């Protein structure tokens, strides 16, 4: 898997995904006029299916071996528990970023998910918390993070998180998807498997529907929903200073819980013998390198770690010149980021 080729694919992926989403939206909008009744769940499934097909075509053309290059190593019970716990611990930061961006952006996911509230809880879980994590972790932690790792783990985590945020195509989700994407990448690095990030992703996505289900079972859902919606006068009576104070408190709580999440990732990395890989990714000007593949291989014959910058995706040692050419930010990637940000701003102003 090559970085430059993937970065050329990135604008194609985003452009085709946007075009297909627009086309699907138009079709869904005119479907009733054509006498076609489409269920609400089709909106969630179709977007994930389109993204998966685009990436799958790229992988087939590039002859990427899913079994060899995608890290689906089975993780142990302790790592499963720590992955669940990490997912819970990053929720306060996700909620803070959601609340903060709602100061100047709409909550699109809340608006679009209203039609699913009448579905059975299990159906909601499958549509929101099972299918998206499986597809998105395959794409962003499997393909993108797995490819960008040859440029260094930190760069790969940041870039794959950035692409993950752009994939959501709105400012509100972009912010918390970027942060959670970086965390998910380090979870995959710590365990050597993207199943850990799939589990944490499941926890994050299932939070809101699980809370709603608990409220429904307790008979409090209607009262809480009425309070949350309120009248326009009631909503506007909350001063900006009060909102900012509340958001600041959410940030403080989110930061504390995020530190605990980092400790969980450290625990997983230590148990899987990958703690040094995580540490190396944050060192500047280090003499030793880090492992470039998830399988804890990559040591040289004398026991020293090979630099991620000096190994190919297949575990082959690259020359210094070849390693320096593996820049995570190339012109197509920069253009993709700029175009996507412009698109999100335009959609926000529309």
C-alpha cells in the first residue's frame, strides 16, 4: 500500500462519495412521487455501502490483500474490555466537541436520525452502531491508517483522523470524528488489530440510542424530549455566557476522561508488547525507529527497531531517499482537505 497512490485516490474517493450521496438524496426525495416507498433505514445503509464499494474497487485495482494488509487479528478478553472502556471514556470529549460546534453549526446526525427512533432498539444498534463502525474502521483504520503508517504512527493517526472527519461532510461531526479517529488509530496500533477500534466506535455510536432506550423503559423519554425541544423563547432565554460556562465544564470533564482513555490505550499497548511503538511516535529526532507493521515485527538482526520511515508496507527496508519521499501530505491530499473544508462551510451557510 503506497501513500502517494492513496493520496491520489483520496480526492476521487471524496468526490465520488459526495456525488453518489447527492444522487441518492435526489432519488430518495423524488421516490414518493414515483410511487416508491423507501424505509428510513435505507439512508444509513446506502451511504455506508457506497463508501465501502468505492474503497473495495480501489483495493481490487491496487491488488491490496485484505487478509495480509488489513489487521483483523483476534484480540483477547482484556483488550475487548479495555476497548469498551476506552469508548466510554472518550464520550465526554465527543459530547463537548458536539456541543461546542453546535454554537455555529447544525447537528445533522440528530436531525437525520429522528426517523429511526420508532425502530426496535436492536435495529437501531445495527443501523447506527454496528454497520458504520465495521465499514468505517475497515476504510479509515484499515486502509488509510494502515497505509499512512509508513510515514510514522503519529502522522498516520492524525491524517487518518482528518480523513475520517472529512468523510462526514459537516463541521459538527468533523470535529469529534477527527479526535475520535486519532484515538481509534492509536487503539489499533496498541493492540495490532482494528477490532479494538471497531469496539470503541460501537460504544460511541450506540451512546445516544442507548440513552433514549433507557429513558423509554423508565417512562421518562417524553418528559425529557419535551424539555429538550422546548419553545423558541425558552431556548433563546439561555444566555451565551451560560452556554459557554456549561461547555467549558464539559471540556474540563472531557479532558480528564480523555487522560484516562490514554491510560487505557497505554495498558493495551504494554500488554501487547507495543508500548515502545507508541512512545516512539511522539519522540522528535529519535535515533531508534518504530515498528512499521502491526504484527510486532520489524526488528533488525541485531535486535534494534527499524524506523517506520525506513520500511515499506510489506516490511521491506526502504532507502533513506525512498523513506523521505513518503510524505503523508501531498498535493492531492492538501487539495482534498481544502475542497472538503470549503464544501462544509458552503453547506453550513446554505
